C-alpha cells in the first residue's frame, strides 16, 4: 500500500503536469482570452484583508497546523495572539451506558405504537444521558509596544491572511519606521512562529507575556523563555467532583532577538522585555497529557512540559527561513492541488479595500473573485484544523476563546461534523480526513458498550453530540435533539465515500469495513418489524424538528423518520458494495442486509407534494426549519438522483422551495449543495449569494447566517461548518460523479460565472478533473487516473461519451467531449 506521503508527492507532480499542459497558473486568478488562453492581468490574490486591528474575535485572523491554532488580532499598540491546542477539553473518560434505558425504551415504543407521540416525547427524556465535555482554550501571547506606536499612520496600516502561504501579516508605520509582523503555524515542526521586525536598526522594543484563563502557573527559564503549566477542569457539567484531575498542559514561549544593540530581560517575574532589537522571532510550542479517549488524565504517562521543551529544542535548530520554507513546502503541497478561476470581475479592487467591504458589496456587484476566495478559504481552514494525528475539526475547527463555548464547541453529529469533512474528498484534501476515521474508531469502542447496555443491540451506536472522550450516549436534554442514534451511521457513510474517491482497497478492508460492519449490526438490531410488514425505527426523530401530533400536541418522537431510513439505506448500500469489492458478499451480515433492504419503507410524498419528513403527514409548525434532514437521500446521500428517481427529485425541488432560503450558514450551504444535485444552477447560486452577507458581531440575529469580517461563517454565532460546506457546494456545482458517471458543470451559473477554470477537483473512481469553460459553455477538460484503469461515462448537458482512462496518462477533451490529446506522465 502506498503511503500517504508517497501519494501526496505523486499527486503534486501529476497536478503540476496537468497545469502546465493546460497553461494554467499555479495560484492566482486569471481569465480566458478570445483564444481560450489565460490573461494574467486580472490576477486577484487569495488574501483576506483588513485596514485596522481586530475589535471582535471574529475580526482576528485564524492560523493553525491542525493541532495548534492562533487568532491574530493585529492591534498596533498591543498585539494579542490567542492560542488553542486541540486536546484541551474539560472532563475525563465517561461511562456512556445506562442499565435503566431498556425499560424506558420499551415504554417509549409502546407509546409510539399507541400513537401517543407527545407522551413518547416526554417519556424519551429517560433515554437521554449526561452532558459532554467542553472544548477549552490554551491562552494568550500579548505584545505591549511603546507609547510611540499609538502615533502610527492610519493610512499605513494593513493586515492580511495570505491563503497561498498560510501566513498572517501586519504592517504599519510610525514616523519613518515601518514595522511588520508575520505569523504562521507549522505542521512539520509543530510550532507557532511570529516574526516582528522594523525597517530601521534597534527600533524594536516591546514586552511579551504569556497568560491563560485556565488554572496555570508561569516561570521564566533563562533570559528568553517563558514556560506555562496548567490544567483543564476535570469535572464536566455532569460530574462536578472537584477531585477529578483534568488534562494537564504546557506551553513554551521562546524569544530570539537580532541586532547588536538588542537586549532581553525579565520583567515582573514572568514577562520578557525586549529593547533596541532589529527583529524578534517568537516560537510557541505546546503539549498536553491527553493520551487517548480511554485514558484518565491521572493515569497518563505523558509529560506535557517535557514534550513542549523537546519540540522547542528541535525547532531552535532551524533558522526562521528554514522554518518558513518547511512550512510552505508542507502547506502548499496540499493547498496548490486545486485552483478555481471565475473570470467575470467587479470594478472593485480587492487589494485596496478590506474584505469586509467586498462582502458588503457582494449583493450588488456579485464579484466572482470573492467566491474564489471563500472557496479556497474553506480549504485553508480544513488544512489548518485537521491533519493526520490531530483531533477532528470541532464546531469551531480548533479556534476558541471561551471557557464555555457555545454548544460546548463539540462535534455535533446530526450535520455539523459531517459537513466539516464534505470538501475533503472533492476538494483534494484526503489526508485531512484521517482524524475523522480515527474518531469513528474511538466512537465504535464506546458505542459498542452503549449499544449493548442501553439498547440490547449488537454493533455500535453514537448519538448527536460527542467530545474528545468519544461520548456515545444521548446528550442531556429533550428528545427533539438528544434522542438521535443515527450519528455513527451518518459518519460511516464517509468511510465508503473515501474508498469511492481513492479506490484504496487496503483502507476499505482494514479500516472502513470493520467499522461499517459494526454500524450495520446495530442498525439491523435497531430495526423492528412494524406496520405493513415493513421494518421501522422506533423511537425516531427528525433532528431538532418538532411536529404537531394528531391530538394537536407538540411532539418530536414517532417512528421511521425519512432521515432515519435514508441513512440506513445509504449504510446498507455502502456495505453491500464494499462486500462486492472485498469478495465477502456471502457473509451472513450481508445476507441479512439484502433481506432487510427490501423491507425498508420508500420515500413518502406529503399532501402538499413535498417529501414527507416523518412517517406520517404530521402538521409542521416550522416549515422553514433550518435542518434539511428529509433530503439526506439527495445530498449527501445517493438514493435520490435525477437519473434514477426523477419523480422524487421533482418532489425534492418542491421541498426545498417550501423550506425557504433563510437559515444559519450551514443550512444555506447545504441548500446550495442540494440544488446543485438537482442540476439547478440558478437556485444553487442564489444560496451562494445568500451566504455572502456581512454579520455585525454586536447585532447578531439567530439563524440568519452570513459572514464575519474574517470570513468565518455565522450561525450566528460562529460555526465553521458552513465554511467547509461552501467549498463542497461550489465543487458540487462544477463536478459531480458516481463510480460510473462523471458530470461536468452540472450546476454552473453561466450568467454569473461565464468564463473560468477549475483544476484538481477529485471525482469518484480515483479521477482528477480539470475543466475550463468559456461564455458559459464547456471549453476543455482534462482527466487522469492515478493508480488504476477507469471506465467512466462522461456527461455534459445532453452529450455523453464513454471514457477509458489508463493510469499515468492525461486525457484532454474538447467541448464536444472528443478526446483530442493524451500525454504520458513519467514518475520521478
């Protein structure tokens, strides 16, 4: 099996070849000329820009290496670098079983069978568990500059996040001295690096300190190093025992100065004062005692201070230039795999105004370069918050400045965590999905105990909220959101999707299939014989959505919601397909699945012609509800498609119109992807536009979505899922695929993006796709398969051709889908 590192280098070389073959620039935006060649005059840098320091947290610039994160505020007189480390959580490993649950389950099922849905909803409270852990922060680096900096020139101030280099920069002038700050988070060296410099020698003087809202202590080592040691609360909201030892952490801040006159001395016991330096490099390493979800902090053998100091020792052997070069090589190997060019330009220069102004003007100018930026920003955030060996990207990625973040900052499994990883495959960042598979593995361990004790079932289960301790039981709270045992099943669909994009049979056999099988065993036991000789789920909820029961009482618990059945169908289809690949179709489990598949209820149509969300056509008190659970089968699922179920697609279309346009950011991007699946470019684009509205942090309105000035997406408050959902939705508008079919520009808004090019998107079957279009029509297509022969039906509008691809060959097609050129790629 080829290692991921080897795969990455091969992908990079092949993509470079494709770019050269297409004459496509590597990074910046460009437009097609009359002859179909690239015009470099319209280049728009991929930068998020600001004309002042941050006032609110959502004005700050996020950087990260998957494990360590920072928010750069960029104030002139007092810089704040707010820090995160992804294993800092409250709590300890929990017991996610409840021996009283089976009796409560039997009572709930009885009430549902008797159509007492409001009573079942109330009784279902007995099936809820306790609250989970909360994501914490690490601390702050503070830089206090001399009073003279308050006299800086406002016109000289500039702050940016350069997506091409994953570097945050701040520049300003005081008199005739120009000051600059650069910040980046290195994955290969596991360090956050800041470089502060001045244009004139000996002009740099400031005080640096390290602090945290968590319990901690500080000490200075030598004259240029501050060590912070602390702990997270061991208790959770459920377990308030003050004796629980929480996760321990350590951070080491090292200061390096340059210049003959520069000095460093200790101030107030734990601060460092720099005087008369030419430039200063700050290095921050951090570690925790977290040793997996099943090890108590008190039993951990990890020494976070020793780990942080050892990392720092290695980092200090490298120059700033070396650190930056290694950072760029690592980051750009991922980021440069995909570029998007949408060539209609507004009259506004993105380099002279802050990005927030571009967001404000989007409703009138509809600048496509802002779509490019937001698409790539989602990819940037995924690279920065989820890398091999890290935790999963949580509700806020890795960035958090509160001890009690909204919704605990936890992974939510009824859309949010899954959406975080929607772009990982089509947007060519497969490595960034590894933490998700590690997390599913952990959930399967705790979830097998929950399934056995709570539900008397085989396999494993998890519900709608989890945490670093792999919480698998239902969260504390009402059944409308807490009682939802489909979280693990939805996650398992990502396992099969990973195979369909990579064709990695070893992954399928050794990682995906055992997890899929365990999930399937639970689903088979969870399904019970029901009405009309069909299988049903009971109890069942549609995530976070109530209905009015026949007795006119509000309820959330019934049976066989459309989402339950859609997810089960998707998992069953996945494991049957996986078994065919692995030659295990005769296994007992697969035979049970194929028998059960024929007994699953079909999608039902409501009286108003929309997709029925529940098993019965209950009155819906919130027709514009934010969740689109009943349309799971359309996206991200595959059981509803224009080709196989055209009639249901018409019904899904009506359902989307009925749901309306308003909703939080993640709902907006889900709608964009759903409309794209329906090949409706007008509505898909309208949802893209709907998201790009500036949010005022001081006047947030719940469920209205939008963007903050740093392009974080809003619920409000900030949730990162829509940043990822946006990238996935745009990719879905440009390329869709099955294992046998590849659809080009299926939902391209031709009037909005008449000319453009996308390179490096991935399609199922292990295919990489380049597409250029001109005046709204296909111009050129490039395809290649990395490791295996592929046969795929290539579709554009009404044209379809059969394409046979051999590995290592680039196939170029014209606008009639005629193969006009093939070129071999030679592996180095």
